[in-house]
C-alpha cells in the first residue's frame, strides 16, 4: 500500500514537471533588453512641460525608442505626441525601428521610423550612423547594465545612511558632552553653596 502511494506521488510529480517545464513547450524568445537613453532627451521633454519623462531603448525583435511620461506637455494628446516625436527625432542620434510613446497607464502609441521620416523629414546630419543594438553591445562591453545601475543606486543609499548615522552619533556625543558639563557645573555650585 505504501509503495503504491509513493509510486502515485512520484508519477504525479513527473507528469507535473513535464507539463510545467518551459523547455518542453519549445524554444523561448529572450526578453528584450532595456537600456536607458544616454542623451538629454528626458531633460528636453521636462523643459517642454512633460512630467517625469523616461526615455529608454528596448532591443529585441525590433529596436525601439520608448518614451514614458506621466502627463504634462500639451493638453491635446495628439499635440503632445507630435512634440515628443519631434524631440526624439532631433535629439536621439541612433537608428531605430519604432518610437513607442506611453502616457502613464494609457495604451502606448507606436509609430515607425518610416512614418516619422515621412512626417518630419530628414534627420539632422550625422544621425542614424549607428543602430540601437550597437549601444547595447557597447554597454555590455563596458559593464553598463541595469544590474550595475541598481548596484550604484544601492551603494548611494548605503553611503547616505552611513553618513546620517555618523552625523547623528556626532550630534548625540556633542549633546551628551554639553549636558554632562552643565551637570558638573551645577554640582560644583551646589557643593560650594552647602560647604
């Protein structure tokens, strides 16, 4: 009876592992690589009135520039999209396939490179010399990665916490010294008064 239960549990586990195994489902496509833009497009969008704009490259099956913002810019959504398109067109010098614009949690607006070229005309000279995947390869070669950026952010937080703790310790020591000297002065005065 025990052997039968063990066999049923083992067989159930093997079936579950075979069904849940992603390798059994066939080859999976790697998720797209995401890299923060190295140009000043975010700053330009902030100056134009967009709230918390983020510009990054998404490199996968296609090479896209993605702009995510939380409102601002023009009140007319189409005017805001046109302003972002023009800003990316003149400030991001790398060749891309699509521009993806997303305002908060709204559905993204996607426009192709060819559509942008048709509506905005030729790009400034010297642009389109390299594709976005070149930046991804260069970033990997010099060690720039989201994990490295996360490490730097964590390091900054740790240094800030250590600095605050050290400052509080110095203030506490100074306050204790000051209060200790005041207590000794009162004790000396009391001794002289009752002596």
